C-alpha cells in the first residue's frame, strides 16, 4: 500500500496504529487502488496510442519523401541515358536538392520548384541531359518553344 502512497500515507498509517508491512483488507482501499491503477493504465495506454499515431504520420512522411526522391532520381537517370554522367553524380545532385529543400524550412514544396532545381543542376552537368529532362518536365507546347530553349543553351556557350 505504501508503494502507491506518499509520506503522508505512511503518517496516516502510523496515526491509525497500523504497520505498513501488514496486509490490509478493506473494500474501500482495494477499490481506490484499483481505480488509481485503471487511471494510470489508461493514461499510459493513451500515451502509447498517441506515440503510435505520431510514428504512423512520420512513416507516411518518410515514404512520401523517399518516393519523391526516387522519382527525381529516376527522371535524371532517364535523361542521362547513354550520356557520360555517372550514377554517383546523379545521386549527389539528388542529395543536394533534398538538402536544399530541407534547409528552406518550407512546409510544402511545389513540384515546379523541385523540377527547376533539377534542371539547374543538370544544365551544369550535361546539356543534353538537361534538354531531355526539360522536354519531359516542361512539356513544350510546340517545336518553337522547344527550339527557343535550345537557342538559349547555345547562346550561353
């Protein structure tokens, strides 16, 4: 009984002339202890339940981030197909973009922002890969808009 009580409970036992090591049988005390245990167990259950819900949300977010990273990397790999760009370089670019986005502290990041960052990095690595990625990402309306983008690249040289 002392295990659930405080020093105050020990002093009450002493005042009543009872020894704390002695077994006590009282319906009131037993009911009170059971009620207290149920409350403690209920609180512990609620804490575990909230922790599991938080963990589920974190797993969902983690899966979204990994799938988005994989999509970006797969797009870059496709754009660099038959080009002299090592996979390690593409993984480094994906990691840099991911780090930049995490450092931006934005709650939501539009796919346009991600695509523009990928294109900026690919432009400096391989211009053919950049044009390939941009042709899929920007979805040019016609050949003139595509040629305009190619001319911008040629003018930069």
